[in-house]
């Protein structure tokens, strides 16, 4: 869909209501609908109606793909994707639909990613000479700085311990080299919330024998569902439209945000496809023999791969739909993290506010950030909204108790401890 034209003219500038109506193609039940606020909600369970999918038992492959597309967008904005490739191998996954998410039309798609890994085609296999030239190129210079090197080694140890990656010595595989082995430079980028963010430069093109070789990204055959990204570009516009269309200084909006820890790393690729995303682990002392170069083999989607965002958004947009459906339920079970979202501290800060007789809710997701917005400050409502967000996220990104994973919960506890999940006004969020 082309970007709208914004001309400074009364005839052409759309109202915020028009903007909201045009670009919000999420569930009809969620589009800023005004709701009554009785003492006790009277809604009956209907998430089955909102998320129900056709049984795949009698569906052809074409019908299944059509259902997948329908889950994320409408027909007038739907780009066409290539056919999904059958992935190879069985892999452990930290993303799987469960509970209410099993009713979503995209559940079979997420199940396929969970069982077989995200389908991956990164182009022709590299020759051994090409691989060794990339090994000698090594990491990006940013990864060789002492503090960055230490951060990368610490992160690599954590990834190994949590089953996200393995480290191998090139000499141990060179005589039986995996067919899909490709090496890209790893970079360490300074980051606002941590020392560094690790980025794999999968767009790097190596000069080899006077030729500019294909990068992993440029050789990748697109297979991820591109329609999962359609909503992403309008997330901020819908939030702005929500505030503008419901402006009332006496009834300010409250916001809460939940972040997925290690988002891309939670979606796996098959053991065979993992060799497409390798990188050299730099050492403190220079390595003099090619055989002694250490290679990191990630088993998950990588920050830097062109297909990672749409694969991940297929999961996160599904979780968003589940949150919205749960929000309309009468009651929800308690969640162990809810007290970090509705606390005594923020209750006292909102004491001047009151429970709204009529209010609006909005649920958004921007890649791995789940955002809730409401202009009803009643504690019971905020608690219910919090439970919907927490249970909805866990319906696609299960906690370690379910997956058997030794790592941390997918909902970032570090950021919740820093207050990110607490319901706050825009003024409090912006400081």
C-alpha cells in the first residue's frame, strides 16, 4: 500500500477519525469502541468468535495460505508471498500457540514454525574457499574493542547455556563441512539499555577472487508471510488518532508496555538451516591458524536477517489478537506479574483520576513491544487489562515452566523491574 499524500489543504488533510478508520484493520471489536463500565463486566466469552479458524483437516494448501493471509490483513492491502517451504528437521522452539491462541487462524502457521523451524533459503551453498575467505575477514572492527569483545563472549556463553547457539572450531568441521555453512561479520553496536547490541551483518558482500559475492540477505528467497508486517507501519498513527479523537484533560490515557526478551532468538530454524547464520567469535589473542578459528552457530532467527521481522511479527501479531480477545472477557485468572503493572505507587499517583463511565481501549504491538492504552483508571479495569496482556503474550511466547527452557521468561523482567510495565500517563512516560 503506498504512503498517503499529506498536502496542507483543508480538502486533502484527513481527520484523525478518518486516519484511524482507514489504517486500523485489526479486529472490529477493538477499533476504539466505547464500552460501558458497570460494576461488573457483563460480556460473555466470545474469543472463540474473534479468533476462530477453520479446521485444517479438510483444507488444501492454497486454502490454508489464504487463511493465513486473512489472519493478518484485508484483501486490499495484502501482498502476495511465495509458497511456504517445508522445513527440515525437528527443533526445540520457544514460540508455540497454546490456550486461546490455539483458536487463532494463524495457529497452524506458528505451529509449523515451532515444529520445523522458520523456512529458510539463503541461496546457493558456498565453496570452501569462499567460507575460508569469510573466516579470515572475521568480525566487524566494532567487535574487537576490549569492552565489546567481553560483552560478546558473555552473551555467547549465555546463548550456549540457554540452547540458543553452539560454538565450534573450524578445524573440527572443515573436512566434513556442512552444506549450508556461510560466515557473516558480527558487529557490536552501543545500545541505550545495555552495553552493546549484537548485530549480524547479513548484508555484507565479500570481495573474493576479484568478484563481489552475494550476501546472505541478497541471496535469500523470501518465504516469510509479508502480510504480518502490514499493521506495523500504522501502529504510531493509530495511537496518535486514539489520543486526538478522545482528547479530554479530565480523563487522560494510561499506557503500559511489555517487551519480549531475546525476541528473534525465540524463533528457531532447523539444525541444517542454522549454518546459514554463522559468525566468527573474536579472541583476545590473535588466532594464527585457520583451523583454530571459533565459529558461533545460532539456532534461531538473527537480528540482521531480512526475513526475521516478518517471521517474528507473524507470532507477535497473533499474540496481539489474543490480548484483544481476552480483554473482552468477563474475568481472567490472576497472573504472577500483574502486581508489577498495577502497583500501590502508581495507584496513589492516579488518585486524582476516576473510573470512567465510558472509555476506550487500544492494544498495539510494534515488533516485540506490546502496548496497552486506556482512559479508564479504575484499578479493577487496569488489573483486567494487565492480565489480558500477560496471558496473551504467554499464549504465544510460553514461560520457561511450559517450554522447559532454562532461560528467563519471554516477558522481560529486567524492564518490568525498571517500571516499563506500570500503567502511566504520557506525561509520566515522557518524564
